[in-house]
C-alpha cells in the first residue's frame, strides 16, 4: 500500500479545531511485556510509527505510563519534527510499579509533573489532547481536572479528555473544564459502555475505544465474524474495526501493534464498508 489508506475512514474534529482521520494508532504495544521496559524490537517500532503516518494516520494515542516513557521516546525518535496535521493524544494519571502493574495517582502536583515530562519526552511545546488516564478515587475530581485546566490556561494543553469513566464522572468533570473526548474499553464483544458512547454522540465528544480488536468467540471458524470476513476477503480484525467505524461518527478506533504487517492489515479496514444488514448481524451476535 502506498496511498493514504486511513483517509477512507473519514474525519472527526476534536474540540472544534483538531480534525483527524478517524482510524488512528495506539502505542501501547510498543514497550516490552506487560507494557513495561524497552521494546522487543526498537527498530521495528520506529518503522511501525513511520509506516502509520505514510498510510495516512494522523491521530496517535500514547501515554506516559507505556513503558513508562518508552512509547513517547519512540514517537519522538520516529516522527519528530512532527507533521503539521499530526495530532498526538497522551494520558497522565497512572503510575507504574512493574510489568502489568498500574495505580492511579491524581494529585495535582503529580499530574503537573507528568505533563511536563510528556512535553519533554515527546518534544512538544503543547499537548493537543491530554486525557486523565484514570480518576484517582482518593482525590476530588475537581482537583484533578482543575490542574489540567490550569495547565491548559498556561498553554501546555490544548484540549482535555478522560479515560475509563462513567457518564456521571463525565458530567462531574465537565463542571470544572471543557471535556472533548472519552477513552473507554469498547469493542464488538464488549459494549458495557454503550451509555458513555451515547453521551459522547449527544455532546459531540470523540469516543476513543481502547482494545478495539477484541472479537472472542465471534472470530472462530463458522462464526458470524468469520463468515462475513470471508465474504469481504478481509481479516476478522478488519471487520471489527469496520464495525466500530460504522457504529458512530464520533468513534475513533486506535488499534495498536508492534508489527508493520499487522499495522497494514489494520489500516486497510478504513476501506472496508459493511452493509446495514452485516452491521446489524454483527451487532446482534453478542
């Protein structure tokens, strides 16, 4: 593929001024096992990031907790200085104690430090989209979001988003700052956060589903995902992404991988169009 395939996924404008192609890329797979430490193949990680941009991806999601810092440093190495239309969304508020270990910390001083480190590691003067990675239950939401709003007023953050929250938490955060995005677990097989997606649609928020490729039993031979994939000569992963893109115009899938071949397969989903009947069949299969 030599063309900007991701363009076929359409566009969404985050916060009224950041227009991105809807099929993006997530960096969580770039660090080592347990999202900890250095990449197994740093050279391939750099190739993946550069290939994503070649294929027309201009929305990349990362986080300081990925490594920690591994993904951000790879991004800078691969793509800095960044193209004018490239939007990098990152997250703060998760601390790491080892492979697979994650603990929320939302103290304002910590969030400020995390943002300053992200600016340095990414080589940015301003973060386009900073998402609170998790709400810390031990710190008032207004204090956590308020610190991000302060950083926004200082010109260090352009827009603020949230990750893995409920509708009530979205509404609570919106009392303190303008929220433009929400990043929750959501895919064809796991749709518990349908109310949050509906809230995002109603309020024109970007809905960024993490773990977008989970297909479970649906992809087994003879299953609905397998059958429709064969009809389209597509992979089950491509079908899962096509379902997300058709589900709502506010959905911005960010499939991640550490392989160029897998990246190319994922991005090709931008050109896959499901019929209304196929979409309904997949939706009803879970």
